[in-house]
C-alpha cells in the first residue's frame, strides 16, 4: 500500500522523487496522445503535478484496488485521461505499454475519457460537472460505513460553470462533508479560450458563499506548495466540519514549451516532430516514439481485460410482504413508503445501514417520511437540486448501500436522464422510484406530467423498467429490487387505486404467494375475443372497461405488463398470434408499451389487428379522470375502442 | 396602457388603491383554491404585494397584449398561479368569473401552473429554476431589437437551489443585462419546511459573487418599501451595467391569519369553513363562496379561448444554396456553418438582426465561428451551462429572432431534454442543430456518444427531427428550417462524408434543384431485391454496402429517411408491402427509425421480413469505423445482413 502522507510531507527526497515521476509521466502524456492522434495533452500537463502529489499522499494500493479504507479520487474532468493513465502506470497499476498501445483504440479499456475498466479508476466521467456530486455520494457513504478516508474530486475551472456543481457545493456543506476535498485546476483556459471571456466565474467567492474552506495554491506546478496544501487537508483541517476546496493556479501545457498556455492544446495533440522535440526537452530519447508508432501500427494487438474497481452490493432481507385488501383504495406511493420502512427495519442496524434514500423537497409526496423517521441518518434531503441528487445517489449505490431516489417523474426522468445515463455507464445499483407519472398527476398540469418515462428510460439500457399496477404489486416489486444488484426504474402515478382482484372480485390478485418476476406478463382475466395489455395506474380503467364489456357479453383477456423492460417477448408473440390486441397506457402511444409490442410483431412477421390507446398530446390541468376522458382513456372509451377493434 | 412608474411612486392615493387591490386579490386566491380543492395559496399570498406593485409600475396593456415596448414578467414559480390570475383579473385581463370556474379544471386555460393561454402570461412554467434563463433570453432579445423595456423574473427562494439559476446569473452578468430584474420571494419556506433546513442557501452572497446588484426589501408586504425598490430599479439603477435582484423578505400566507408562516399551505388549500372565515377577515361576505361552489358544480360550463401572448416569427431570406461536389469530403457540421453564415449575411442587417446563435464552449467544433465573425453581436457564448443556454435560446426564439442552439448531441439532447420540453410547451421556434451524434463521435467515447437522439427527441412532439445525409442536404435543410416557424431538431455526426451522388456516381444527388420537403423519403438507388432505409452519417456505409452487393449481382433499393419526424408513412407502407426491409442507423435499434417503421408495419398488419441494424450497446473509444465494425455497422456487415435477410 502506498501511503506517505503521515510522515513524508516536504521531505527533500520525496520532492526529488516526485520531480522524476513528473518527467516520466509527462513523457507518457506526449507519447500516448501523439500515438493516438487525438486527446487532451494540455489539461493533462496542467493537472499533472497535482495528480502525482495526490497519489503520493493518498492511501491506495495497486495490489488491492478495492480495499475499504482507500482514499478515493474522482476525476471529474475525464478528458485528462492521459495524465491519469500516466500516473496510474507510474504507481504500478498497469504497464505503460498497454496504455500506449490501447489508448483511444476500439476494444481497449484506455478510453479518451477515463473509465473504470482501467485499474484504479473509480468512476467513468466525461460529461462535465458531475464529479463533485459523485464525490459527495461517496463521501457520505464512507461516513455511513464508519470509514475515515478522504474523497478527492479533481475538477477543471471551466467546469465550474455547470449548475450541478453549485448544487453539489450546497449539499456537501449541508451534510458537513469534511472528508470531501475538491481540487480545481485553475489554468484560466477552456476550449473557447480564456475562462473569464467565455464565462466569468468567481470561483473562490462561490465556494466561500457556499460555506467551504477555500485554500489557494499560487503555483500548482511546485510540489512543495501542493504538498503543503495537502498537509493542511490531512492534518490541519481534520476537525473541520466543512468540505474543502484547493484552487491550484496552473498553466495549461506546463513543462512543455510548445504547449504552454495555449488553449489549442486543450484538445489537439503534438505532431510527431513536435513530440520528438518535446521528448528531448524532457530528457528522453526522441527515437523511442518511432518504436511505439511501429508497434501501435501492427494489427495483432489483442485488447486486455484487467481487474478493476467494481460496485459492492449487500445481502438484503426483504421482510414480510404486506397485503392490501379490497376494503380501501391505496396509492402505490404509500405502498412504496411502507415497503421501504420494512426494508429499513429489516436491514438498517445502527452504525451499519444498508438502505438509504434521497429525495428533492418532495419527501412527503413520494412517501419517504416513514423511512426518514426510522433512519434519519440514512435519508438525504437534497433540496430542489435534482441533477446533483441523481448523481450523488447513483454514486452511493455503488458503495454497498441500496440507494432509493424518489421524486416526481418529470424530475426523476426528464430532468435527470443524462445523470442516470452516466450512472448506468458506471454500473450503479440505483433504485429510482418515481411517483407522479402520467396524466394521473392531474391538476399540476403538463409541466408536471411525465408522459414519456418508458420512451426516455428505455434509452438507458441498464435500467429495468417496472410499472406496478396496485399496492400489492408495488410492495413485492420494491422488496424485489432492493434485493437485486443493478439499476431499476419503478414508476407509479399519484391516485388511490383499488386492489386488483382475482375473478372472484374479492381475493387480491397479487396475494401473499405472489413473487415479482422480471419479464413476466400477468393474465388478470382470460377471454376469447381480444386481449387488452396495460400497466400502472390506467389498468384500473381497463378493469372497469372489462366489466362494461362483460355486460355486453364480450369477454376479453386482460394482461398486466408490469415488467416493461425486460419484456415477456414469448408471451406477447403467443397473444398476438391468437387475438386482436388493444394496448392502453398513461404514456405517449408512439414511444411506450404499444410501440414495443408493435416492434415485436413486425419482427415476427405477425399480421394481427392492434390498436394503441394512450396519450397523444400534452395533458391539461384538471382531475385525472377528466384528463383521461379528454384523451379517450376513460373506461367507456376503452370499451368502445375494443369493440371497434374486434368488429372492423 | 397601464404605466404609473414615471410619476406615481409613493403617492398616498396609489398606496391606498394598492391596498384595496390587495384585498380583492387575496379574496380571489382564497375563493379559487378552495373551489378547485387544490393549488398553492400560501406562496400566492407571499408574492401578492409584489405582483400587485409590479403591475402598477410595469408598462403593460390588457387591450394590446403583445405591444413591443411592454415590460415583461416571467413567473418562474408557476405554482403561484392563483396570485397571478387574481392580479391579471384585477388589471382587466379577463373576468374573475372565468378564473373561478375554470381554475385547475380540465379543458380550461387556468392551469395549476401558469400557461400562456391565459391572457397576459408570457411563458408556461412549473419546472422550477428555468425562469431566470427565460428572462435572460428575453432581455437579450429586447436589447437586440433596440427596445428599452425591462424584464422581471419572479422567483421563489427554495428555487434558488437549482443549478440552472447559477448558470443564468453568470450569463446575465457576462452580457451586462441591466434590463433584467430578478425578484425573489424570500419567505424561508419550501415544501419540505424551512429553506435553511432543507438546503441552506446564501442567496444574497451568491448573487453578489456573480456580480449582480442586490437590493434587499426588509418587508415585502409593505407597498411603500416595494415601490421604493422599484423606483431604484427604474430610476436609480438605469445607467448600471449589471442585472439587479430584489430580495423581498416575505411571509408565506401573509394577511390570512390561518395560513401565515405555515409550510403546509404551500400546496394545500383552506376548507370551506376556513375560507369563509378568511373572506370575513378580509371584509367580504362569506356566503359568496356558496354561490361560486354552486356555479362551479354545474356541468354546463364551456371552456373559453382567449387572445393570448404568442410567438413572433420574421420573414427569412434563405439565400443561394451551396453545392458540394464529389471532389472532396465535407462534414455536415461545416455545411451547417456555411449555411448559417449565408443566412446571417442575407438577414442580419445591423441594428435589426433576425438570426441568432447560442453555443456552449464548443463554438469551433459546431462550426459557428464563421457566423460569430460576421455577427458577433448575435452570437452568445453561454459557457459550459447547457441547461441555461437551452432555455435562454428557446425564449429568444419566441421573440421574432430565429435562434440556433448548437452543441454535441449528449448536451443538446440528453442533458437538456427537459429544457426543450418546456420550450416545446411554450411553442418556441428553436432550431437545435446538434453535431457529434452517434458512434461517429469516435475517440471521445461512450459518455460523449448520443445514440438515442431520436428515442429522446420524439418524446417532445413539437420538434421536427431531421437527419441530413451529406453536406448538400444539410445546406438545404438549414435554410429550410430557418424560414419556418416552429421547433426543429437537426442532427449530424462528426466525420467528413462523401457527397451522395446519383447513379452516375458524379452528379450530386442533392443538387441545386433539390428542395427539402418534410415527411419525404428520398430514393437514392432503386433495386428489385430488398430496401435499405437509413439516414445521417451511416448512410455512407450503406452506399458502400450497396456497391459490394452490386458486385455480387444484388441490386437493392436505398432510401434516405432524412425526415424522421414527420415520417413518410405512405411510402414506408408501399415499400414494406413489396420488399424485405433492412434499416441501418447510428442509433439504438430499439428506439430509432427501425422501431418507428416496425410500428407502422404492425399498425398496417403488414407481414414482411425486416431486420434493424444499429447500436445495441454503449460504444467505445476509438475510430468511428472501428466502433461501427464492432457493432456490425461496417459496409461488409451491412451487405452480409442484407443477403441473410433475402435468403432466409
């Protein structure tokens, strides 16, 4: 394990060693980027002294990547991958040869923006502005697990413009994350030129206004200054209740005369000749570049896989399911809240919790207040800061904590889709439980009605999509997803719903024997004329339509497709081969379940009558049932469409 | 026209009048929310003094809603609609009766969150944090048009937590928007309780750090104090180069003893009894509530339509198309940049520009530098602040300026989808031209590769989706969308592409005669065995596959579907009835063009062989053609799949 910070600050031998390390790493940055003919050498050199120093003082171990007490580095500016890979090679994480031959090359792990398939990398980044949120989530997780290690987040100065960073700053200050250390590479250059011309940002004032410690390093290419700042972090600031940011005044391209202080080298590389001149300037033989070019051009290079940092997931007790009888209507939100409480009771032993939750100023609406009451230390109120909350929750979900993120659909899906996309690329284990989906939102109107949650979430392929239809199914689904690794999206509406029953009209369909199974359709009723496939809130209207049709002597099959992704392809094919199909959803028809089923039918060359009912335009502001009626989704309209389908 | 600000400050008669207005408006807030049984009365009362004062000093005219010199109010906290509608009724925009009977009622315009269908409302809001960006876009537009009016943005204090506001603050300061005035209703309560417990925010320090004038109003329920602050705004601060924020210290529920300072009344309403007691407290007859309840319960109420504020759109000269010959490859990005320059030359007369552009620190990559050079005053560099930029550009596009918003697909689509959704609900005229779509992004890797742009954008139904296949088509498409009202998404990749030719291999297919037509498929080649439908960058690989197949004696039809939405349904039906189909796209197969075509086939009960090639998992970091090969999208794989399709 490498861990020098407790005794080695400012020792002359160390400084000398760091300078030698710098030369070797600078050489790697030049060689790798010129070899790949693309990449970001300027910012890599700007941050290089900092990264070398950081790995000298952090607790980390190339032989044991995931030891629990390691300090963490979240690299928010993923594009300075040449610097990161160079430093990781320097500290023994892999051979530089692999990096040189595989950098920015299809099939290889050494991507243009850092990815965790590379040993030592904690989190894939690339989209700017998310790193401080990741660091907050990890820092909170370490605290919950009683681990005293630090979390460093290395950021750019241009990146400070992203609003998500303002959100993360406030959150970290609110939760007194003294184990969180931001580092800003302040070189005053971004792609478009000088940061103060592109978008003036008073970085230090902004962090001060948010209640952070701010430490300025006047020259971020002087190891003494950098180590002195780290000493403050590790020793002086220890009892602090504030997060700290180090602002490192640096120079883009520092140490390479051709590149110094030129915005151009943010994203362009040295020519072979310039690279050779630079290698010479650094004290290396220029000819070695030819050697690497020749080797890289050979076509027999096989991509390597490495042991890398991966997510943790705990064993979860799912508790005893709750049964909701027909006596009263229940909203799925409340069933979620109750199940979450049960999970907390079953799994959250004080000082060693397993279940955590995030919300965004909607705790009561999303029914997390019971969970909060039981585990106040596991519930995180992120304020009206959804981008930050989505990312921080995603980061926590990889640290061995089963993390629930709940807010309205418009915020859980539409506003934060790109944050969840990065969570997904990081193989997080996030449980998004989104309430207030569809026209069922009602009076709050179109800005608050997510009518495209499947259409959006199915573009984030690692997320399963589950839409329970009543309180009983919700209860089982929540327990199920808590016990499973991976990303899940569970969606629900706002209204109270009747308990779905068996044909007898009394026994709950989703009884205590029921176990949720992904990719399984549930046959609620079986008829001989046509099949209605639906899910979620609107299934209640379908069940009403079923009754209306029955009065007219038409008995239809009613199927609940709670598992939208994965979908039960085989059963859908069987249904479509045998009966006309009506799909009904509180969702855009052209991007929802109807479209998924039609794709399957076309692929299977099935010619069958099918009609999709759903939302076809933005909703209005009014009672849900009135809004449904305006778009033909009331029980009577559904029944009418079914009759039209079977008679035409 | 109502416009008192030049002579009426602090006159006792006015103050008396305002107090009377307050009583009448408070009455309306109570009646409307109790009638609808839902809504936000607490925040409405918190902001009521401010709104009444604002309409007393702003230039506005209920008889001429859209007169150019009006001052604007953007209401960022859309949920205080009861206050807004009450004040608008007070100032003669509509009858209070319509509001009482239609508030939060399906089919009526008086939505729970303000919408521009209501006379006097400038912008639909509801999702918090977007208003200051809207105001920035409008303020910039007014300046470009030489109009000296002011833009007020009324915000909440909880809302200040949203990162997008930090972005808007910096942008407004950078562009010295002294005509922009933020107003913050500082009542220290949000849904979750005290703002300082939910998420501590040093509001005034944050605005100061961003370089704003900050004016504090110690008691925002005293008309004298409020008018005095407005006097500063209109008179004292006039020569300022800074935007100004007024922080109004207020009390939630002020003036109604049952509600004062209770977070509960953020989103819940008074019972009939409490409402009656409150009417009495305000000096009105409690019985009138019964009258309104009775009237509202009658079922014969027909929704009314009103004249309302709508978007402006100028006449645009499209200039002379440019022809790209087969001599060299051109990227669509560059063709976009050239067309945009031409549009600027043809339409942007100094002091009266019509074409504007926004980018986010990627000006050169998205090829806007030529446009910027010609019209520096029409180009807005928003920094790495995509959420703000998307909203500000959307707002500007409604002010009679044809506004282009360009950045990489991941930022133009994935990161900002919810901002564009609100633009769409506001019937904006935004031209999103997104570069760097698909695996074609190459070495920057999966975080930077948008592979779901159709899957996402088709959930925002007002946006047309157009994917040109070469430089010539791009040129015509850009000119076309500039000349048309409405929202457009035009997407392209990164690579240089050959010019698509006619069968002779020499003449450009999209020649000078070509006119882009929405909803039209282009037959590039006609064969007798099968049809390949494709679009955008990957069409180049399809054309190569076409040649490979031709060598083997297989002649296929090749169709370019540049217009994805609207789609040429009729032609797709014809094709599908006659030939096996292969769809090829640099996009997820399950949410892209392939899925759209399959839906059409299933709806039309067409049983035909179809295979969809496309992206099936996140891409890697490498050369685009290598990434294509890894997912079976290279010319050879396409040809092989086609053969498999026609032989199986």
